[in-house]
């Protein structure tokens, strides 16, 4: 579609329900009280000239270009800082205003280099536009711009440049860094003619605290801050709105193109998940789509020791189908299965599980949520009746108390974290429950009121102890509990929670958290107003992950913090469509909509539409598939966009299981680690090359729109359809919208969802049906989905993974801002500038005891395996705890993680591994072997890529 930039109203929208009516240039306009005159004028179609104003930021009033006249008032106030008043009579264009604006513009232009014809922002420059808008035709003060500071271009950031000679000191970038991002990395240095934007203490952008979110670049009205892609390619001429394919926030972007080349990704202001903001990944890290490592032609090989052979799509599909048929004929129907992708669309995931259930004839389907948020589904389904979070992201703006447990949103969900930090700066209180001192615990302009630095593995004990304080100190919201919850079950839970063994003083002995901290945090959560809980993988990736989710749900119900804005239980989903992959029936025991395969009515509905009998018994989970492969009963697997060898625990066990299979099919963008064991490689398509939908962490269903043609020739859903047809189960879809129509027919929470509705509304949050035709931002308002809320007794059971003389430290893992998951995408972008290797965080006390210095190679060993990486000595971790990320395959941290898992869902216990750390001379033997294997794989792939 044409570029059509989003309208900028100059100032934010007022949320007042009271209306005022005023007259602007002879026309009456009615707006909410508190609306600026600038915005009121823009809403009626009159654009008042401006430079410092933008509707992403609070009004500032520094450029003096948006002057107006108000009848009965002296002077010419700024329209951006003057609120509309009842009965006002405003003029935006008079002789005096024209003269004043021209004078202001003269001063700006005299300080600005006039290289417009060669400027990278030519045609996309607000200064240029405003000079025309005010009718400026001559400048009395000269045009050389020599008075403005020009310390030289800063191109240290890999994605944008800073050219101070073109800066008009409007402060929009500084304000965007403060108000939108919350990093406060920019300031205005010096005064008067010497004023200039400066990152931190006059450092370069790369060396500063800048997190490269792009807010400053987006806010800049000139070419002072500009994307390098715009400088290299030119200004875009078309744009398509789509959805980011990184984390579970689900940011909306305008993919702006020049011809068939992507120029930049601009966060959409109308995006209801991100509200015009972005992070470094979604904003800039899309270059992987055309990386040289990308495989674009299908490949097959009979044995994993053979070189890859490039083949046609027809041969690859027919070979795969014949192998799966052969295996099933020899070993039985249940000898094959598949894994759906949380990176692919809802429609693509739906087709994979449909292929497995109706085409393969079994329920051996699973997804990456098994290893991240499967406890969320189990825990919230049990207590509330629905396997998803309760709120939308806007809800945080109404929170008075925010409890973050087992999550690091500034790194894992940075756009939501920015909104959270803004609310904290407005006065909300913060409780952080985490073994590590994350940025939310203490960083510039944000500090937690209470940090509960618990020992990894003791979540249940600590959360139950919070409940103990709430019960024993009379802080329960009894009216809510009696009206909304099962009273008998609440009484059982209350007696359990009140037991003295759950008192903070007793739990301190288990968790290491001072008793007084637990008491104060509980009181704040229960009495501080609207209290919201946000949690992540630090809750779910434990042997008691499901128990902790239910314990959290108990807290919210006991205090009445559920069913309205500003409260709730909110899982921060990891991947872009991990919520959607679960919604679409990717678990072996559930059909789409979280309905069990044993439910007769549901099975009959699916069988009638799909035309095949379906099994009513659950299939194999991922761990079961690997175990079955090793015992010889599971021989083939179709893996769509999931690198289980790098992401799942106990890498050596996983590798052995894959090696035991006779046909491993990997559908992905690159030769990921799992592809080392593949017999068929089907090249996938990126989010830029497909149509479909993603569902984010707040249950928001959003369109993914094709920006460019898939370089492999097909969208992922088309590949699955071809495979299904070759196997003898026909599928005949012409567009993903038809798949969504089928999902809507089969899934009660999706019955109102269609592409037409998504195009009309922008997005909807399920449930979307006759009862909620435009979706459900906040769930469980009048009653829980299951009827009455269910309290569950959450007994603390210590993990079987114990420390001891051989393995005295506890390893926990997490993510970092610049990288994403196993790094298959972000490692193929300039984001490696910030994180080129995984490091082991270790406390100075533990490092000194082991003779380890910062940057030294260290060996980290567990009962499962060992690996090496460099040490980072820091007090972010407590003595006895070490931490690392898992973004780089050369580290393979999952070599050391164990097979202990959640009792209910088999979610691996990544967050608690007993280890020993010792100095090392460098990479281990297996890492050197891996590097050689990777080089060999690249040598195989290079000729194929080159041929392309």
C-alpha cells in the first residue's frame, strides 16, 4: 500500500470523559477536557505548524512555532501546551502569527546546513515541511549553519547515525528516551548556541546506556538521527502493517519498503500492544531474513553422515511422505509425530497439528511451550478455567502495586517493561521476587520497594509464605472470596497457608529471604491498591512450575486482585506466538481451544469437519518422543521451526534420541543445531514473507501481512499442506484466512475472529465470540471461566536437584536484551555487537574462592555434562548462584541442565542445576568438535547458497 504515514496529532490523547466545545478558525469542535488546542485543531483537519511536538510525547512548548491567538487573551500562546477550554475562540492563521512563525523558522534554518538535495531525510524531514508550511522564502541571517556545534558524525551504533550539525535541539529524542523508553540515556549538553544532544557523559551511542530501541530515531524531525538503512537505500515509498516475530509482546510495525527492499520497521502508534514503541530486536534486527546462511532450497540425505543434496520441492515432499509411510507401515501409526513452532503463525501451527492428528493418525504433537509455559496452561486452567493471562498490557497503567516474579522484562519483554517503568515513575510500588538483581531491582530512575532474593527452586515456599501473612494478618478480601470463589476450598487453603511452617521465619531457612521482607511485601501486595502479578520462566521452568502458578493464582484471589483493570495474573510469554501455538492445539492431550481429546462432543465436531476418525488418547510429549526413539518405537518426526537440540535440556540425551530416528524432517530458515540430525531440510519463510496471525501474551490476535515474496517459494502453511496432500490427507486452502475461518468454526473462543474483523479493529483479544464480539481485554470480570475460582493447596516439595560437595553452586539461566532465544535469528544480525558470547555471571566471593578472574575461561560441570565459557564477575547474583544466557550454540548450556521437570507438564527445570565452576584453559573438547562440525555444515551449505 502507499506509504501514508500515521497522523501525528502533536500531543497525547486526553482520557477525560468530560467534553468541552470550542471554536477554531470559525469551526466548532468538541473534544475531551485536557485536549491541547493543537490536537483539537488536528482532529478537525487543521495542522498547526510544529517542530518540538509529537503525540508520542508530553507537550513541551519549546519550538515556538505552534503559536495561536485566543479571543480575549493577550499574547500568542503555544497550542501544544494550551488546553482547550469551554467556549474558547481560537485563530491559527493571522498576519501576526504568519510573521512570528516565519521569524522562528528563519532562526532554525540559519543554524541548519542546507544540503537538502543530498540529505538522507530529503522528502521525509519535518523541518523541510514546516519551512514550506509557514511560507518561508528568505533567511536574513545567512544559510551556512556554521554557528551550530558540529563535533562530527557518530556512526558507532550499527543501526543509526547521529549527525549533530543537523540538530535543531527540539529535545524530542531526549524526551522519547525518558518518557517512552525510560532509559534516560540522552541529555542536552551545554547551553545557548553550543547546545547539543549528548548520549550519557558525552560518550558515543554504542558506549552509552542507549538500548537502541529506536525511540529517539523515530522522534527526530530531521536527519540528525537516521537509520543507516535509509541512508543506504533511500526513503521508503510503500508500507505494510505487520506484527513482530520476536517476543510475546507482539509489537505492531509498519514495514516500509522501497520497491521490494525493506528499508525500515517503524513501530505503529495504533498498535495496541506496543503503542508506538519498539526494542532493538523488532526495530532493527530483521536482517536475518536475507543472511547468507539462509537456506532457500530443499535438501535431503539418506544418512546424517552424508552430505546434503539439493532437490526440488516435489522430490523433497515426496521423499518425506514415502519415508513417513514406510516407517508407519513397519513400526505402526504411533511411530511418527511432530513439533509445531511458536515462531510460526496460528494458521501454520493449526495445520501442523491437524496433519498429525488426521494425516498421521495419532496425537504425537507438541510445541516449545512444553519447555517454557506449559505450567501456565495447567495452573491457570485449574484455578481460573482458562489457560492464559487475565489482562491486556494497558492494564498496567492502572496498577498501584506490581509484583514481578521470575521474570526479567527489561531484557525479555522490553517494550512492556518500558510501560511498566513509566507507571513506576508515576508512583506505583514494585516487588521483585528473583534470585538475581535484575535491572528492575535497582537502576537509574527505577528501584524496587522490596527485592526478595530467593534461593532458586524455592518459589512455592515463598509465595505460600506471602499467603501465610495475608491469611494470618487478616488481609484476605473475604467479600470477593465468598462471592467469586469456592468457599470450602478457600478454607482448606487458608488453613494450609496459616500453618506455622509457612511463616516467613520458617521459610527464611529454606529460601534465604529475610522474614521481614516477606511480611512487608505481602502487606504491600494485599493493601496497596490495585495489585498485578507478572511472571516468567523463572516461575514455570521448575519441578514445581505448575504449583507456583497455582500459588500465584491463590494470592490474586485471596486479595481480590482479579477481574478489573490494574490487577490480575499475567504470564510474560517468551516467543512471539507461544500463546497461539497452545491455543491451536499443539499439546498431545488437547485439541484447539484447550479441549481434551477424550471429550466426545469435541471429537465428533472435529471428525465431522476433518473427515477422519481421531484418537481419543493423548499422544507423546517431546521428552516421551525422545525416550521412545531410544527404545526403538519412535522413528520419524516433522519439526516446524523449533531447534530442540539447542533449546531442550540434556543436549546429549536429545542428540541420542534424534540420532536413533530414521527420518528427521526440519523445516526452518537456517541449518540450526537440530538439522545436524536431519534427513530432510525444508526451507521455511520469515514473518516478512507470509500472511497469518500471531497471538501475543495478552491473548491479542494480530495480522501478519506479507511484505515480500518468500525467497524459498512458499509460505510455511503451504509446505505443510503439500506434505499432507502427499501423505494422502488432502488439504485445499488458498489463503490463511480460510484456515482462520476453520479455526473459528472449531474453537469457541475464536468464533468471532476473522481477517475482516482484524482488518477493521486492528486486533482482538480472545475470547472473541457472540458474548464478546470485539474481544475480551480483561478476563474473569463477573465470574471465572470455570464458574467459581478454585483455591489449590500448594505444598512445597524441594527439587531433587541438590547441591553438595561435588556441585555446590546453583545455575539458573535467562535472556539478554539484544539476543533472542537460541539466537538463530539475532546472531545473524548486528545485535552480536552487544552480546557476542554467553558469559557466566559469578559472585566475587565464589570467583575468588576458585581463583577466577573476570574474563577467564571457566568450566561449568553438572551431573549431566560440562561446558566452558568466560566468566563475568558481578554482584547481580548472590553467593552460591551462577547465571548464564543460552543464545549461542558454542556454549550449549543445556549440556549441563538436567532432565528434572515439572510434575504436571514435563516443563524442564532449567532454573535449578547443581554445578561446579573451575578455571579452564579454553573451550572443551566437545565444543571444538562442535565448531568443526558447524564449519563442515557451513561448507556444505555455502555452495547451495552461492548457487541460489
